[in-house]
C-alpha cells in the first residue's frame, strides 16, 4: 500500500503532491487499513496480511492497483 502524498510542507506551507485525487486515495487507504486492522482476529500481529487485506478492500472500492 503506497500513499500518494508526502507529509512534508513546501515553503508556502502547502503539502507536496496534495491534489484532490491523491488526497481522496490516501484517505481511502487509511480507511481501508483501519478496516483491515479491525477485521484482524489472529493471535499474533501479521502486518503482511493486514496490508494484503487493505489492498483487497481498496480494489473492491474501485481504486485498482493504485494502492500498491
């Protein structure tokens, strides 16, 4: 899962690459990740599975391969 915006500010205080499309995708990524974590019921933490599940959720929402 790859976010499209960077968390660094430019000299004018705006976020780098913070276009509407990128921000929408990043918000969906965060939501999918939280949903995948909420679904996790395993005994031990499995970050690879959680990221995989978040990618599946993103594809179900129509974001295609843009999250990887």
